C-alpha cells in the first residue's frame, strides 16, 4: 500500500481529533507523520502536549497522499495564516492528492478558496465563516479530494473515512473490527 499522510499540529489543536486520526491511520498501516509548526512539544487546546515526529519545515516540500488538519480555534487560525501550510494545501490539491480537515479547520480551505463550490462540513460554531463552499449538516463529508468533519465527537468516523479513501472499504472495516465505531 505504502500510503503516506501527515497531520499538522499548531498550538491549540483539538487533541481528540489529532490522536484519533493518527491512531486509526496507523492501525490501517498508513505511514502518518505528526508535523509541528515549530520544534518541540505542541500544546493542545487543553494543554496535552504531543512531541511531533518532524517539524513542518522538514517535510513541507515532501509529497503525501493525504494532509490532515485538526481543529481547535487557535490552531485553525495559526494554520490559516501559515504560508507553509497554505502552500502545501494548494500544491496538494493542484496535484490531485487528498486533504482532510475537521472541526474549525475546514474554514481554512474555504478562506483560501480551496473548497470553492465543494460540499464541506465543519463545527456548527464556524459555519458563518464559510463563504465559498456548500455547507452540509452531515458529520463527515467527502467531496472529491476533500474529506471534512464536524468535531471531536466525529473524529473516529472521519479517520475511518480517510482510511476508506486511502486504502479501501475492506481495510476500513478491518480496522473498525477492533475499534467498533459507528460508521
């Protein structure tokens, strides 16, 4: 399979969204790297600190099958303003590779015109920030190269959908046999 993914952490990320996604993708055998926007441990919204595998500068020019953006209001704002992140996202989509975003993070895609005309979902408190995309009330939405989801409570469904898109339904079901998420 040899699928590669990266999840990008900035201070204030939602820890459930980050950890659940990394866990599920690793269970599926997908090589997922945790990239921090800076060196050292990255504090979450509730001050859970994760030590990234790499820094964003170390991997910003690499190709991944999937780039994942966890939510969290502070993290989302930092990622949206980070030229390295925006450049990676634009290149990712231009080259026909997937992007996943959950909670507040789908607003990054909308803000930069990367989800224009696409159906996305996001946390209800962020819906007013979406201007160029079609909003869905679904918990997880896949539209073309984009997979978006609503909140920490949808993180397992989101992660399993990412596995399905990268590795197929059979692999998703295999992983879920041990997890028992509602899908």
